[in-house]
């Protein structure tokens, strides 16, 4: 029987945000990332979208206790998509691999009402810096769509429940790369004028 693993391409790359067993670097062919909003969350977040010309880096990890149902609950805003044959990884035994993605018909573009969270971006980029280095973090930016979306600067009061403390060099890297892709950063007082986000929500 194949061992169940899942491929993480966002916050799950940051090993400080979870304790899933046996995390390993991996590559997923035929997909890229995109910032999307759905009516299930008040903010935009990452999803994987099919792209035959793209390959993205991430981490695979073992499904805890072989319990897909528990993992499905954690990733409740996504559908689980089988991707075993599309993932390159260092494991030598038989595995079953899936990726979590938002169905196309539930996706909408981010907006001032539903922005990206800087605290979430910080976590994701910190993970790529630690696992794949600056070049890998740059590839994250290059293989992710939707940087025209507004980013809410919530660092002072992080809205992302698994937020992490960045080092000064990590913060500088994030800010520099966001500047390079011409991200529009909005401050909390500006966002409140558009639509105040709840202080806490399930992410």
C-alpha cells in the first residue's frame, strides 16, 4: 500500500508552522501558484493552478496517521487533487501524493475588500528562504501569479494565525521582492475604510 504524502507550496514550506512528519523538498510539474480569493475566507490566499509549462518547488510531508480526512479539515478551503506522477521527490518507496487547490469556479480576484496579508507572505517567503535559499525564494515570486493584488500591512498586528517572527534580513528580502513586483501595500487604516477584516478567522 502506497504511503500518503501531500505537496505544500505555500505556508507548509515553512516548517515552523506545522509538525507534519517526514518533510522533504520536492517539485510539482504542470502547476503554478496564484493569489486568489473565495467566499470561504475574508482574505486572499495561495492556490495551485494548472500550467503545463511551469514547475514549482515545495515540500512533501507524510499525511499524519494516514488520515486524509483530518488533513482535509485543515485545508478546508481547498480540494485534494491527486498528483503522484507529477511530483519529483527523494523518496524511494511507493507513495501517493496529492496537492490542495481551490476549484476554479470558486476563485475570484483579490481586492481592497479581500487583500493579501503581509503576515502570510512573510511566512511563505521565510519558508522558501530557509529551504531553498534566496534563489528559491526568487523562483517562488516568479512562479506565482496575482502580485497586482493589494497587500495589507498587518505586521504590527498579524491576522495570519500561524504568523512567524522574521529576522531583519528576511524582512528586508520580502520588502525588496515585493517592491520589485510593484505590489501596492495598504495600511490597516486604509483597509478599514474599504471593509474591516475580522480580528481572527479560520485560515
